[in-house]
C-alpha cells in the first residue's frame, strides 16, 4: 500500500528525530519573532497563504498551521485552481506540492509568478532531489521542503517569510500597487516582455538574493541593475561595477570576499550592491572567490550581488568553463532582457523619451514624424536601445527645426530593407555570431573608427572590442 503524504509529514506530537530537524538555513529558534505577530503588520492586512496540494488532509493541516501563526489561509486541490485563485485575489505565500495529477508544481512556478510576481513560493515534496531543488530555485521558488517533514517546519518557514515581508520594501511596494505597466525606475517599456521584466525586477528589488541578468549588448542590463538598486532598501548605499574582462577582477572580488564583518573589515560597498559586468569572462580563480563569497552562510556578504552576461552560461557550465555551483548561486533571480527587435512597439515610447531629454537639455521640443517612427521600427537594431539612443542624439544634433524626419536618419537605416532574401527566395537567417559581428562593424562605422566611442555604444569594454576586432580579421 502506498502511504499518504500526510503520513510522511508526522504530527506535532511526534517524538522522533524529525521533530527537531529543520532546513539548515532557517533562523535559530532564539531569533524567531513570536508566531502571533508574524501574520500581521501594524499598517498592513494579515499576510495570506495559499496551500496547493491534491490531498485534502495536507491542505487542512497546512491551513491550520498557517492560521495558528497569524496568517489568513486558503487551499486548492490543483494547479489550475491555484492559477484561477491567484488571478482573482492576492496571496503573499504559496505552499506548492511538486507532485499533483495533470501537472507538476515545477511547471506551475513561472505561471504563478507571472500572475502574482510578489508571492513567495515554497515547494513541498516527498520526491526531493538536488536537481529538483535547483530547478525550483531557478524558476523563482523561495524555499524547498523535503518530505517527510514535521508540521513545525511549515510554521518556521512561514515565520521566516513573514519577517522578511513585513520588514522589507516589498510590503510597501506591492501593497501600494506600484504601476510597472510602462516603466521601472528609469527604464521604459509597455510591451508584454518588458512588463514581465518590470514585475520581476520590482520583486527582486525587495530582496537580497543574487540576480543574473541575461541579454544582448545594449538591451539595458546595467540600467535595470541600477534601477533594482535604486528601488530597493539599499538605494542610499554604494553601487559598485566590476568589469569582468578588466585586468584585475580577481583582486576586486578577492577584496570583497576578504571583508569580514566579524573582525571589523568592511567591504568597499558595504550595505550596497555589486554588479559584475559580463560574468562569463571571469577566470576560474575569480569564479572560486565569488562562489566562496556567495556560499558563506556563517558570514554572508553585506551587499547584493548582481551579474550580467551576453552568453548562455549553462552550456559553458556543461563544458566546465563556468562553475555550475556558481551558476546556481547567481540564478536565484534571472532576468532575460529582450532585444529591441522583439519589443518594436516600444520604439515610439523610447524615441519620445530621448527627444524629451534633448528638450530638457536644450530647450527645444522636437517631434518625430510617423514616417520616421515607421523607419525606426523597421530596422533590426543590432545595438539595441543603446544604438537607438545614439541615432536619435546624432540626428537631433545635426538638424534644424522641431521635426525629426526620415531624411535626418543615417543612410543605412533609412534605406534598410526589412527582410533580406537569398537567391533561392528564402529568408536569410543570421547566426548570433553574425549578428554580433554586424553590430560591432556597424558601431565602428557609426563612430568613424573611434574604438572608445564604439565600445561605449555597444556597452562593452575596449578590451572586449579589441578582442572582437582581432577575431574578425
């Protein structure tokens, strides 16, 4: 006979070893806030818990433990019911079973967070594995509990999350219903991909976990990192950028790792944020320093770590070129910045913003014609938003009057044909390497061979640009 999942959990009266076993990264009992205070906040409504499990006894037990800890609680029996319930009403915490009929809890994580980005998701399973835990965290889960577990473990996890919510900026941010439909900080966008990025960024800004930001050159990876820093509790603290293709990133990371709050050695960015630009270029030595820094549970770093990359790190990890354990540590939050060609509808909004910046700087209000916007929306923008801004700045600087016309645009842009066709009549599809090379060569052409300006346009260091130019010879 197959045991029910409730029998795996144990009861509050159990005297076995499981009664005192909790996850190693939960706070010690002496540091916990009394449970009666955790589900409430003096200025907020009680926090809400949704239990998602196909077995009724588990739903009843988890609801009871949540209510006894001061939370509001509800439960549903399937993934679809969970999606429907979250679409109708907010929940702060979701206790989600990994094994249910018709669907997997792992498959539900991203859908649940798309509906309710501010929710903390805790996975529950009697079929735990390291791979499943890593996958859950990569998809956005906050914690992972392995069955059989004591019901007090649920209480402790809820207490921990309750403390974090009620003492963090997330309580203010999500309860005040911040509008992320068109902007997040200084970053603009109204298309679906950007609204999703903004929701994830707002959620990430209220926590201290590492963030991995993936995207092509010029998509705004550093800008979204700065916005996350500015919108979080650390906004009055330093923001340090380390270029991983610079001469000595190892020494910089080693200096951060050596900072020990216990003996008074403070990191140069204490309380703030560190951004590692193009983390894929870190040497093995620097990767080791960084992993030890992030894996130090006894004295965790007193700063947020963010990293950007233009490369997919998973193939690099599979080939042993990037530490897989470091990748897992960095991937608590993963933001994938869409290229401008996938958010074409945002171009008019961005153009208006860039023109407004010029008006504020020079006192001259310029408007783009419909034909100009159409020409800009046809172009594939290999340099993404950074290239668009440079084109607008260059056109405005060389024109007179208050109307931006197609004639003011660079010749290669205004004469661009939307789709190249091969001799056979099939559309020509470029590889990523070809797109990258074209972006570099167009940047060099756009800046008349000025490598410093070309590197700035592409959002890369001069060292990287020199290396790329050598590869193309």
